[in-house]
């Protein structure tokens, strides 16, 4: 079988509306140009050799996912290590009494929210340049933390860390949508986001190793140096090894690049998708009520997501463990969360039931916080930590691809990501201020608020899924069911003596677009 084959639209029996409406908006001349970019004729429907497509997808997985995940691991490590530094002597050296520590957490998220619009930069600026810029920025800020002597200086550095990190993590799932098809995206986003709990696992182990030694300078300063310098080095790696788009990936040969161009046409009606924004569609994406529900969902989940990594060492220490043992005991819950963060998006991809997965995960996370709020024994509360971690991080990993699954153009997907993060990242402003020192060791109020927000997330998921079911029924009434359309396409193909082909632009709005539930 060849690389791919194509069948021209011919004959009155071909379902022309499916082809014409499945791609991005634009006239016939634009369609011809886009099809020419992909190496196929105008209006062609492309059948890609499955074995070659599998090989290309495997190459994308091996060259892109480890790189973006590794960088996110460093980002989360540099963001969260302040929790480890706090109990390693930073609090005493900088005089973090009163609410000063809480403000160090809050100022990060203030700048993170204000600069969330940078997520759209992945479509405007060549990704390898943008990645190198923001990675170098937060790496430098993280390293310089080792040299400061005042709370005010640390406040300024945390502000700039939020600014630079806002340009990376929130936009990576959006970047991945240029490389992967709709049903492939959840697993890859899960692999990327699993770096967050893995970073916390690594942070506990690394902090344990550093703080158990006897360095010549304060241990918290060594912690910032050891975890900040590798990020600066990785900025150069991002510059040279992160591809700007599938068709520009140096690790693909020409035959494989033809496959990714054809995938781009089949995916969204165009092979080349980086380099510009349709501002009308961007505005439509920001006005979509479904995007606002997802933003509120992300806000609710982020209240818990933001508080657990930075307060867990303190919570464990106040359970009666030493500072060193508290560092080490953070690792097992986060490692469990890391595994579930990979497994659950894969299951949701296969079943196309992301909402049900989110309902299960948010109930588990909420139950964990209920145990933390109500239980008094160390064993029960540590079990609650496991449940909380097993629910929160995987829920986030399923939420982000749900945004990308349910917007019908690249620009609208970008708008959805921006809206999700601008609204959702306000959650940490609350989450990072719910564990005042005087409420230890049980922090009942903080744990109760986190539990309430996790269950509120469950409610929002149910609301959104119900709305999406209703929207899909409207599309079925308008266009006919997917089964009916595919049967019509098969009959049309047999009438003209062709094969059954893949449709063009099935991820954009049109007769073949349906919302992922």
C-alpha cells in the first residue's frame, strides 16, 4: 500500500456538504491551497497508510513528549520548592512570620493570571524560540532565589517566576493539538501533566537528600541552586530540539513529513497551522458559555491543586514527623498521582467519556480532603493525602484536553485555553491562603474548603456533560447521526468505484464534529 491515496469529489452522489464544512472556514481557493500544501488534490479525502502513521506518531511521542514533560517537571519543581525551602530554614532566615509566606505563594499566581494570554503565543511565535525564552526566564529567576536576603526581594522574584512560567505550561496542551489528532490528545496531555506530581515526588526526594547533609551555606539556598541551574541549561535544549510544527520536525524524513501534512488536513483542514490568529474566532471562543463552565471547573479544582504541593511538607511535619522525614513522606502520594495521571486520560481517550472520568476523580479527591478535615489519627490522615493526590492531579490532566476536544478550530482552541487559565488560575489565590500557621496541626478549615471545591467541581462536570449531550443531539438532528453520515460516504465511494476514505478536517466544526462527553 502507498503512503496515502486520495479520491476526488466526483459525481452527484458524493456528500459534498461533509467535505466543504469539515475544514476551517474559508473559500474554495483557500481549500485548494491548503490541499496543495498537504500534497493532495483539491477536495481530496486522504487515506493514510496506518502503519506509516503509527510510526510517525511513535516518533512524535519519543521526541516531543519527554522534552515538554521534562521542562514542565522543572517548572513545577522551581515553583513548588519554596514549600521545601520553608522548612529547611528559609522561614527563619527571611523572617517569614505572619502572612509573609502566604504572600510569596499568592504573588506568583497574581502574575501567572495576568500573563495567561501568553498561551496564544505558541501559535504566533515559532515554538522553539518561545519555549527557550520562557524556560531561560524562570530558570534564571529560580537560581537567583539562592542569593536573596529579604522578603521583598523574594516577592519580586516570585512575581517574575509567575510571569515566565505563565508562558509555558498553560500553552503546551494547545501546542500538542497541532501534532496529535483529537482522540490521541488526552494521553499525550496526561503524560505532559503527569510531570507535576512526578516533580513533587522528585522534590521530596531531592529536598530530603539536600537537607539531610551539611552544606557550607544554608540548606534552602543549596536547594534553589540545585533545582534552578538545570532549567537554564534546558532552555538551550528547547531551542535546538523542540520542533515548530510536525512538518518542520528534523527527526522525520520526507515520506513521514508527507504523512504529518496529510494528518493536518484530515485533522483541521490545513497542514500548516502555526503563524497567525483569526481574531473573530478568538472572540467567539472567549464568549462560549462552555468555556466559562470549564474555567469555573478549573478554578474550583485549582484551589486544591495549588495548596497541596506547597503545604504538604508542613502538614506532614505537624503530624509529628521530623522535617527530614516530612520531606521524604511527600513522595509516595505524589507517585501514585503520577501513575493515575497517565492512566486516566488514556482510558478517557479510548472511551471518549472524559466527563465520567472527571466525576470519579473529583469525588476521590474530595473524599481525601474530608478525611484530612475529620480524622485525627496519623494513619487515616496520611491515607487522606493519598486520596487527595490521586484525585486532584489526574482531574487537571483530564480537564485540559476536554477544552481542546470541544472547540472547533485552532484559534478557538487557543481562546479556550486562555479563558480556562485566566479564570481557573484565580483558584490558587484562594488555595494558597487557606493554611495559616495558627490553624495547625489539623487545618480543618483549609481541608474543608478544598473538599467543598472538589465536590463543586463534580457538580460542574455533570452540568457541562449534560449540556454537551444536548448539543450533540442538536447536531444529530441537523446533520444526521455520525453512523448515517459515514454510511452515506461509504455508499457514495462505492458508487464512484473508490475506497472508503478519511474525511477532511474532522476536528473543526461541521457535520462530522461532535463534542466529547
